[in-house]
């Protein structure tokens, strides 16, 4: 999914090509799932005639500051992307719009035409993005709830080391927590942990100071390198684990070393057991490996996770029903006659019922005699 580098590349492109220009036209999709909390008409009228003053970002969120509020904000979700007609931008593989596609794309959620004729569009194929119109984006969720930006506001290394020493949580889960550091998603977390040789499930407070310092450096280096190549993943260094995260379990290797997949921080996580080992008391823990099938993208949305859980629950329910049916069926012979064991149970139950009825009858008789 789009992480900090992709969103930052989009921000820089808008800043370079669109800032200082007036919005002449605006067309918003009729998609209330993505266009959140505002009608199409209100959104369009709020933008037309306004001048773009700045393009801003925090974490994976982008917003445009106009010459007067409200301001459009874009939460990229799983496949959000910005395209400027005639300008080469990052083509995130799930959101890429081919040159032969109609313009604006059928996946466009917000289309804008500027006073010099330049056009740009925010698209989302999978509809997990959220587009809002806010008076002050930084003062309300989700932006107000974000922690320091991993590119612009990463805490100094000594503060980072001190902070980790107080966090009794798995390091992968902590890195994914946007209220702790914003902008780091699944692939960046896997990459920095691989390069720092830290196991995804290692408790943050158990890391050595040296490991914390290395991790801090890796966060900076990975993000800087991704931005250096315009967030074009095909140009990421060939020795990054990023290039091998989508292979099948058992067939994924990097530099001859096996890659395993486990669940960490609620996400599928790629790591190299030979290099990333649990240390201290955690060294005795053996995390369960997660088998994987080849798929188009290693990222899993929360809805996909919910679907998987639902399927699992339904399967267990079905198995339970089948078990009950099997148990009942086993009480009878193939010709429909109760088995010997079943007949004995039925006779015993009948005797018990008869005994209770007899006792009840005698009690009734005694009551009648007492009245006489």
C-alpha cells in the first residue's frame, strides 16, 4: 500500500506543478465511501475559484492548503494515488493508470483543472481511501492523532533509544503504530528491521542501545533512498527484502538465506531467521510460521483480515455441525435400526421416565387420601 515515500512524491509533484495556481474546474465522484462527510456539490463549490497555496503531508496523509478554508485532505488507504496529466509520477502497481486509459480515469475520486490548463486527479481503485473537506486538517483526526513524521520529525537518536526502552511491545507492532511514528507501513517496517537485524517480535524495551541506534539509522536510510528514486520500487536496492516479500513460503530467499513469514503487529511480516533472531528471554519463544500463497500484494487490508477470520469461524461452525450430525448418525445402523448401544440407552431412559411417573402417581394418591 502507499506509504510515506509514495505520498511524499505526490506532495512534491503538486508543490512543483500546482502551487500558486487557481482551480477552474473540480469534479468529485459520487462515492460516499471515499468522499467522507461532504456532498459532491459542496466539495466542488469549495474548491472552484480557490488558489492552491501549499501541499502538505504528515504520515500517509496529504492535504492542500488553499487561499481560504476549507481544505481538501487525502488519506491514501490501500491504493490511493495522485496523477498529474503530462507529469511522470510514481505508478504504484495497484493504482497505476495506463496511458491508454480514459482521462480522468474511471477510478478518479477528485479531478481538478487549473487556470493554466494543467489537470490532476486523485484515484482509488480499491475504495479504501478517504477524501475529506476540513477547516483545519491538523486539529482533527486522523491527522491530529498522528505521531512525529518519520521523514520530517523523527526524534533524535538518543530520545529514540530512551523511548524504546520504555515500550513493552513487539518492535514491529510499535513501528506500525501511527501514533508513535507516522508514515511507516508494513513494507518499510519489514525493511528496516531486516537491515537492522532485529526480529519483528522482539520486545522494544529489550533491545540493546546499539540495536536501537542502528534501527534509527535504518529508518532514515530506507526512507531517504526510496525518495531518492522517486518511490519507484523497481529502483530500490536489489539487496532489499522488499523485492522478495511476495514469494511463497519455502521459496523466498535473499542472498541465499531463507525468508519466513509470521504475523507481527497484526500484519504478515517477512524476516530472515538466520539474521533476525529473538534475543534474551524471548530466544526460547518459537513464533508460529505463516504459510503463504503467491499473491499480487503482500499487504493485507483490515477488511481482508476480517473476511479471513469470518471464513475461519464459519469453517469451525460447519465442522461442529458435521461432527454433531456424524455423532447422531453413528447411533443407527445402515438400515436405520438403532444400534445395540443406542437401544440400551433408550431402555434406560424409558425406565427412568417410568419410575418418575410411578412416584408422581403415588404422591397424588397420598394427597387425595389426606383430603378425605
